[in-house]
C-alpha cells in the first residue's frame, strides 16, 4: 500500500523510514551512527510513551543548555558527565592495560595552553589551600623511566573553584605543564584539593534536583600525560580522605586512582621551599602504555 493510500505511517514504519533516510549517506561511519541513533531514540520514545508536553520540555532543556554554554561554561559536557556517557566513551576508547595508569574524564574545566613551569614550581598563583607537594615518576610498563614526558595539571582551590570559574583568580592559577627529567621524575607544588559541586545553576542542576541526585565531586587533581611513543592518558588523582568517593556525580572514580595525601608539619625536614605551614605530600607513579 502506497503512502497516498493511507492516512499516516504506523510507529514501526515511521522508524524504518527515518532509518532508511540515511541509507544514501556516502560516509559509512556516519550512516551507521545516524541509523543507530534513530533506532534507539525511537525505541526510547516508544518505551516511555513520551508525551508531546514532555518532548517540548526536552527541547526547551536543550535550548537552555545551548544558551548557558560559553567559553567558560560547557553545559553539554555536564550532561555527558552526569549521565555517565563521558565515562562510557572513555571506557570504550581506553580499555584498561594491565599495569598502566587508568584514564578518566577530561571534565569541563581544562584549558589548553597552560604555562610550562620549572621542576618543583608552584601552580598556585595566590593563596588557595593547604600546600601539596606532588612528586614521582613517569614510567613505561617495564618500569623504565620516560624522559621528556609532559604533565598537564589543573585543579580547584579551597574555594571549590577552578580558575576559569573564578573572576578573582589569575588566568593561569592552579594549572601548569611540567616535563620529566632524564630519570622520568617530576615535582610541583599544588594545593590539597577539596570536594566541589559541578555548576548546578543551569539545566543539569535542575535535572539533579528533580531526580534526587547531588552535584558533588570528590577531591582530585587532574593530570594529563603525553610522551612520544606512548599512549596519552587523561586521569584524576583522588584524595583517599575525601567525601563522595563512592558517589561521584560523574561516575569517574576508579579504585586505582585513589591515593593517600600524607600530612606533614611545617618543620618537617622535607618541607618544600617557600612552605611555612603544614602541608601534604603525594607520591605518584604514572605508567604509560606504548602507542601513538
């Protein structure tokens, strides 16, 4: 029966027609993605019997997401993170390699082009919390050191904010890049991170409130490591003493990434230069798998 002989397509035929509309796509990967997207989106709408009002509300939420997103605020990434999609994509893209440091989400607060700093330099350009001496080595799977590896580091301060969120903070505050020496060693002075809520004054925050979820992330420092001949890794280092380790709102905690921040006194003989108060020490081995 032709379309002209009927008043409308039934749901199954509508889904089939929408899928078939992409059959002529010259890009095989795009064709696969769009056909699968239609299949699962239509299945979702059918399963929950989505109403016209609910669909209009969803479009309004997407519109609001675009309106609140700018150079400093990426609401779409927050949707991806809080729905677990970011970690799912990460898991598919970076399957675990035995012995290598595990990856996790990039998050919405990374800024490209952080300054290259000297070995042992601070990333805190103003007071931001308890000093944290972070040191260790970047290694290959066989334990050999990787010289010239780049660590891109960023974190929040004790006001719970990243510099990109804080109008009072210098541009490069609490972020920087470091290169390992001939023995694969690195060191920098950070601050002990604190738990913080993701931005929850927009559409994602309203979703969390409506569904009885919280916006909090456990305390962590972001580290991205790059070295020629090795697979890059984007990861977090979580403070084992932090709240929310078992209920991170973006599902990013992996047990292998939880570390102890060792508390030290101001007069400890290993106190880093320029530190005159209690501080913490964090020793890390970051292990890279071979690859591009």
